């Protein structure tokens, strides 16, 4: 009896030991050992975006495009996933500069600051750390490339508005790839579109450093250099819903070109890999405008770029792909309710389904584009009748099926305020009209403190789990890059 008990205990100990060993050597989601550090890191950054937007992207992509949504269906489902807090050093609700700075330097900063702490210190940014470790670096954005998020991941400034200073620091940092909008602060104000006050032509300065300069989508197919500067607009690149493919590339095209440049000589023993930051900022702008149709298409465009990153990872399994953002924008709140102020009941019930998705899919321009045209027309006429006729034609041509309630029509025509937190007019007013018919409501035109998602797949992805502060993102990334 005693020997049988001892044998059972021994068997249990052996089983537990085997289980422990199996756990130690259990591969991560990418098939890499859990403690493996990546050679390459691709940070896919959807500004203003978190779980509610990603879920909307998944649902709309499945029903309208009949395509899987890689962010949720691959990176989140097969990789690792966490939430992170976003408050800045001085406010509960952060801006992009403070949030991206915390994710870059590992310290809280005040809203508006670019990787400079409240006491004036400048801890190294993620890109500075990566370059110091011998890695190649790249920055992509649909915003001006000197905008808050790419700037905070790479350089330092007291204010996110210090555009000339940020561009000057890019020249000193010399990222291997720099692409997006914002040619205006690369050019002197003596040239068309230029806004620099110091008279410098920074595009020429980059070219003198050996950079190939491109400014059209077609040129993305003609890259011959190991250093690339691409500027495709004076300021922001257009929303996907407005984009002219002959004039402006999408994020997937820029990402494909960037990976081609950064992965040159990848088989060389001296090659230490790269860190690439790729941002779709239009998801944030759509949230500010309360523009569900623009948001949907830019979520799809972002996901298409994530698929490019995952395809690269298949060919280069030593690559970590991270999908994240800085904060949530708009309080995006698809919901159910009544169709109108009549009695509640089955006949007066509205919920989001395929019909509502098809309605917003028919919209042809962004609310920003509509607003710009409407405000220009309003400056040209003092006749309410003429302005109302213009409004009717604009709605019929660009937002088929949308009915504008009288209270909202009056606010648009009078250019009145909607709510104290509605700062993008008349976009936010039209956004509410769309919400009343489709169920895609918004809580604000600003940012919210909703925790941000971080999803990662590939070597090192296991460090992204649980609930953490956004400063921890920088600490984890530094360790993966190899900083001691």
C-alpha cells in the first residue's frame, strides 16, 4: 500500500516537472520561443482608435467587404493583447502629443509637449534608442509627418506646434524612411505651399544627405535608394473616402515601400533590423468630425496595411507586429434606440445592421469635405434660401438617403453651435443627423480617457498583456529593442 502511494506521488511529481518544462519552452503566438527578442518591429498606429472602432471595422468589413479584419481576427485572436491607461501629466483626457510621448520616452508629459517632461528633461525617444542600438528607423503617417505622434516617437519639442524645429530635428536624426504629408514645413515661404520662416529648403537638405525624394504614388514603385523622403501633400493626406489614388498613396503603399527600403541587406551579418512607425491619423480626424463613413473606410485602409505587415512577417518571422493607438476620439457609441420621439415599440426600434452599413457605404465624401465646401458657399451668399438650396443639393449628391431634421437644418444654416464639446461644425451637426438614422452615435468631438488596446504578434509579443500604463509601452519596447 505504501509503495503504491509513493509511486503515485512520484508519478505526480514527474508530471508536474514535465508540465513546467513544457510551459518554459512553449512557443509564442508566432511560433517563436517566448523569450525571443525581435529583429524588426513594426508599430501599426491607428490614432484615436480603440476596441469600439476595431469592432466596428471587423463587423463592417465582414458584412460589406466580405473580408476578415486582420487587427481582430489575426493580431488580437492569435497574438497577445492588453489595455493601457492614457492620462497625461496634467489632464485626465490626453492629447496625441502627451500620449505618444509617454509611449515613446516612458514618462508622463503635459498635453501639447513632444517627449519633454514637465521638468524640462528629454529622455531618449524610441527611435533614438533604436538608432543607438544600430537599427534602421522609419516614420510614416497620413498626417503631416511632423505631427504629434510621429514627432513624439522620434524627437523633442516644447510644443507640438513647433513644426520647423521638429523638421530640423528629423534632418539631424536622419530616419532611413520618412513619408507622409506636410511638405509645407520642409519648404521656405518663398516657394508655393511653403511655410518655413527661416528660408531653408529642407527637402534639398535631405537630398544632399543622399535621400531619394518622391511626391507621387507612382514614384513609390521607383525606389533606388537606401534612404527615402516622401511628401505627398502640403498638409494632411486625404481621408480614404476622398482620396485620389493618382495623387495620394494609401498607408499600404507607403508601408510596402518603407519595408522595401528598411529591409535592404537583411541577410548581412551586420544588419540589426529596424523599427518602423506607421500611422493612420485619419481615424482620429474622422472621430473629431463624428464621421462614421470616413472612419469605416480608413479603418479598412488601416487593416489593409496591417495585412501588409503580417505578410512581411511571414517572410521574416523575426518581426514583431504591434497594433495600437494613443487615445480614443469621439466617444464612438453605436447603439440602439427609437427611430423618432414617438412611442417605444417594435415599429419604432432602430438598431445597427446591414441596412445601416449600406447606407453609410453610399456616402461619397467626408464630412470635412462637405463642411469646407458649405462654409465657402456661406461666405459667398447672405441668402438663406440660396444656402438652403445648396445644402439640399449637397446632401442629395453626396449623402443619398440622409434626411435632415428641421432642428439640425436650422443649426447648419445659421452656423450655430450644437453642444459645448462639438468644435467641428457643421460636421458634428451632420454627424448627429446620420446617427439618428443609423444608430452610429458619438459622445463628443474630442478625446476620451477610454483605455487603449495594444495587440501584438510575433517574437516578444508576450510582454503585452493585462492592464498597464502607457508609459510601460516604452519600457517594454526598449527591452525588446535591446536597451539594458
